[in-house]
C-alpha cells in the first residue's frame, strides 16, 4: 500500500472536490489517500495562516508512514513558507515524492535545490474542477501508483538524457535570484503560463531568460500559455515567437514545445533525469 498525504501549502481545497478525488482513487486500491484537515482551512486567500500551512506540510513530510506528499491546490502561498519548510524537514522527507505544480512549483524548486525527496510537476486534486479534470487526476494517481504512462513525451528524448524541470513561468520568475532558486545548469527547463496578458508574459520571459542565460541551461521548452486576458490592443507577438526571441537574445537553445499547462492535458515531469527513480 502506498500512502499519500495531501495538504494545501497555498489555497484551500473544497470538501466536495476532495470527495471526488477520493472516489476516483478507488480505481487504485494500492493507494491510500489521506487529506489533512488543513486542506479545508481558510484565512483570507490562504488555506490557513502561514503557521498552519507550514505545520501541516511538515507533519505530512516528516511522517515516515507516508510515501508521498501531494499539494492540494495552487494559487499563491507556498513561497511564503518554502524556506521554513525546507529547514524543518527531517530524514523521512528525503524518501518522499512531492507532487504539484503552479504555485506549488515554489516548493518543488526549493526542495530540488536542497536535495530533499523527489519533486514532480503534475496534476493536483484541485484540477478535478477543470473540464476533463478526471483525466488529469487519473494520470497523477497512476503515477503515484507506479505508472509512467503520463510522463511528458519529450523526457529522455533530448540529447544526452539531460535533467529536466517544469515550472509555471510566474513562479519561476518569482524564484529567480532568491535563496530558493535551484541550480539549473545543464537542465532542460519547461515553462507554462495562465491568465496573464501577453505583455506580462513577455516581461516575465525577459527576467527568466536573463537569469537562465547566465547559468548555462541545456535549453528551454514552451508549454501552453492559456486563458490570456484581452488587452486594449494586440500585443503583436504570440508566445512561441516571444520565447524564441528571448532565447536568441540570451543564447539559450529553444527546444520546441512541451505538453504541460494549466489544463487537463498537463503531463508529468519528475525533476532531474527521467531515467532516475522518482516516485513511490
């Protein structure tokens, strides 16, 4: 039996959403999903205060009876507790898979920098509310049960089987230049974005590529840029052209598209080498 602890380092999860995820998980009798009560706490935008969210995350990470920690939702809040979370994690956390994306990428990046556990970009319980969300959750549950059919297709195809990471663009920009930012030298970096004006995406690309261009990444892949708000005038360039432009300016290899994004088609990307063990 693989035991999965679910907590909410960012925004809260609705109880009915948790119920739907638990029902789906019955298709995987080898999994035991445990939703921490903190998932349903509310303190303004957050799933409880910083102290409450931190305590729940550390309780899940440091409990040796759990094999993985699954972040319930994105939103915002993980970065506020990431440094203290890394500092408070004991030996039991080093053997766990940590699965999430979006704002949870702040924790995945901090854990990867610290060499704690197996950070993995992939669907989260909150995705159950998306159109086709059941498909996304089944992909994540299959991964947690040991399946690898939901991996991002390019993993292992890039020359030399180079290590890979995947981030929401805003989250990666937020980490760059801070003590939470992992060393991505030699990595293929995948990015995606949601609900940002195209001019804001371009601004984020300026910041991120300026940083990544100095550390010697292996290349950049672009996932989906979705739900773009309408501006008062056309920006004049589409996301792929913007990424290609900023990669050219900063001497980063553009490697093409990645099958990740804020949608039900979001694929799974274990941080590091695709050939390395990563998961329960």
